[in-house]
């Protein structure tokens, strides 16, 4: 599952003092001012680096059992197929 970047998420989390100037802005105005104010911020530079290369950050889940993962990948309720093997689940 991926989430689109919400402006100011990281800034709010770390209480960035520059975020106050950006809070009222939206869209292109926000991004232009952010590029100016945050050019030395390593988190912002990393985000820009990812964006320039079409990479994205995804949220990870806690480790789940392989059978449950197989069921979820197939869109099946894991409880309904708990008696099947991983191979059988993937064949459904």
C-alpha cells in the first residue's frame, strides 16, 4: 500500500521551524517555497531524489505468515483457506 506525500508531513513530525511559513501555501506555491527554504534539509533532498528517479517510499507491514500472505495476495480470507497449503492457495 502506498500513500501520496502529504505536504508538511515530515516537517510537522519533527517540529521544523520553517514549516510555519509553508503551512498556508498549497500546490506549486508550496513546492516552490519549500525548495527555497528547505534546500539544506536532508529529508527534503532525499524526497526530491526519490521523486526525480520515479522511486517511491512504501509503508511496510509487520511480518505475517506465508499462508496468510498468499491468501491476501489472492484476495481470499485467510481463515477460509487455513486448511490449504501455500501452493494450493496460490492455485486458486
